C-alpha cells in the first residue's frame, strides 16, 4: 500500500489503475514557487513525509506550451483555476504553433530511503476548441493525433500520458529493486 498525497481525484484514478494499491491522502502541502516541477515535488515530499507512515508518493504536473515559452508550466494549477481552458485558448488565438506537452514528476519515499523521482511527458498540441468531458484540467484542449485527452477513456489516456509514464517508471523501479 502506498499513500498518494493529492487533492485531485482524476490523478488518483489514473495512478490507481497502474498501481492497484494506492490510498488517496488529501492532506495538502505547500506548492513552493520554483522553476521546475522537480523542485516543487521534492519540497512537497519533505513536508508530507513525516506526516504519514510507510511508502508515500506525490506528483506535480504541468502543461508547457511552446508558443507561450513554456507557460503555464509550474503555474499550471493557478492558471487552470483563474483563466482556465478558455483563457489558454484565448492566449493562443492567431497562433499557428500549437505544440505543447504535459510533464509529470512523481516523488516517492519510504522509511530508510532517500526520495526518488521519475518523470514522463506526452507531446501534442493545443486545439482550437475544447472537446470531450472525461479527464480533468487541461484535457479538453490538449490533443494527440486530433483526439483530445478528454475524449479518451482512462485506459486510453493511460496508454500515452505523462502520468502513466512517470508512474510506470516508479512501479518498475519498485519491482526491480
Ligand atoms: P495535487 O497537487 O493535489 O496533486 P493538482 O490538481 O493541483 O493536484 P498539479 O499541481 O500537479 O495537481 O497540476 C497542475 C495543473 O495541471 C492542475 O490544474 C491540473 O488540473 C492540471 N493537470 C495535471 N495533470 C493533468 C492532466 O493529466 N490532464 C489535464 N490537466 C492536468
């Protein structure tokens, strides 16, 4: 059993489909202002590790849009809460370069070992409209091969997503140890 510290049910569902033995812990932690997802995840882990017993993981993810110089990146949660998907589509109006990627960094710790981290990315593009009602966050505006992540079921998203890649890397590391 692994404690997965997250407030996000969608994340939990995707990770649970990969691990099968996670427990969601919505205990909150401060997301520091930093330049990288790795720093955010590492600091977050330092904050929660003493509050739970046994294996703990948390994940920080972000959307990086090439034409916006990587924005919203580490600010993805705040931007989603404020301007949302409609705001991103507006910022992209008239923009021909739609390239973007999601990145996920998962941090994992257990008693007696130093925190380890794994990352994963999925590359795609920002669409011209929001489509689909599955998933969460930026999924309706992020397209891979003309299908938005919000049009895919969880199984399909888990075949290609940033999160599935980082989480599978962690899972394999745990198995191979
Ligand atoms: P926790 O930090 O509690 O885990 P969160 O939703 O705040 O949950 P992040 O800070 O990692 O998670 O996510 C940053 C933002 O990016 C947030 O608004 C998410 O909705 C969005 N996001 C992350 N992964 C996503 C995905 O797979 N599809 C669409 N949006 C995603």
